[in-house]
C-alpha cells in the first residue's frame, strides 16, 4: 500500500495594499505625489477628506478595495457595503485614474458603474457581501461590516455592470 502525504496548502489572503501598490507601479502617472505608493496616496486622501485616524483609514480602504475587486470579479452577485466600508469605495472611485486602472485590470477593461439607491437597503446585504468578499480570498474586517449590518448598503445592481 502506498500512502501519499501532501503538505497542507497555506491559505494566503489577497492583500489590498499590495494590489494598489502593484497597480501604481504599473501606472506611475497615477501617483503625482513623489516618493509614495498608490496605497499610501489613497490612505492620505481618505484621511484628508473623511477619516481622521490612520489605522481606521487603512482598514476602511482595504475593505473598500476588496469590495470593488470582488464586485468586478464576481458579476451578478447582489452586493453592497455599509456606510463605513463605502467610504473606502468612494475614495477609490473619486480618484478616477486609480478607479479606471482597477477597472482595466479587474473588470476586463470595462468601467464598473457605481449606481447607488437613495434609500439604504435593510435586507442583510452587508453581511452577505462580506461573505462573498471572504470567499473571494480577502480578509474581512468583521467590525467594519457588522457596524452597518442593520442599516444596509445603498448599492443597486440593476444598472448594467454596476455595483
């Protein structure tokens, strides 16, 4: 009898910081600020406009990046972040050259529309979205997702290729 023993495969999580920095390295014009990476640029923009605490800005940005990439890679899933994570999503979308570069790489070069509803949904979409993101290989910061679990996300997937 032959027994084949394989070493357990280490599960590696996708790193939003590495993803943004890789996109920035491939597109140096995305970073008009010399000496910093794309991740650092986005964190500083988020801190300038919305989030005053760096560690929180990094957490929010990381979850926003994970959300956007998952929405692009998993079309057809009904997804939506809560308010906290949505700040990171909006940070990326507002820096349009960065958002276009992400669409280029993760949405087959097509622009992924952002089509929010006026009223927030209250149907459990936030925690279902967090699970889809986890299944797509990203770490989920449960605290950021759970804080908005009852006052769900405003995203609408009815507009073609939207999140």
